[in-house]
C-alpha cells in the first residue's frame, strides 16, 4: 500500500524547521516527517504519541512536531517546537487545538 500524504497547515512547520540552528535537530525533524509519511497511523511510541482528541506529536530527542490525521491517508502537520522540557506548555496546547479546529 502507498504511503501517507503529508501536508502542512500554513507555514508554521516549514518556518520551524527552517529556523533550526542545529544540524542534528534539522535532520531529526526531516527524519520524523519521513517516518510518518511511511508509517502513518501505525507509528507508535516512542516516535509518535497521541495527545488526545485526534492530536498527535512526532517525538525526537530535540524536536516535537504536532499533527493530525485527515481522510484519504493524509497527515496534516500543524506546528513544531524544540523540546526543552518533558511536558508541553499549556499555551502551546491551546494554540495547537486552535490550529486543529482550523483544519477540521
């Protein structure tokens, strides 16, 4: 079966990846996107974690990329952040929920 189509909602993810100063973080972000393109909804922890209500995060050592699934094997990337702590700040979750509603 063919892979998943990865789309971006707006330019947040592209801007996030372009702004990564560390080559290792950049490579990690690209590898995570490639992984979700190949495995889609079969991707599990430690590389993908559900955040509830259809929101997921791609998890690397230094980056997180947030996404949702849409019909027809589509993955929509919403935003990304450099991982500085174990939990996701509440303001980030609120922004992600707003972005999720824009797509849905």
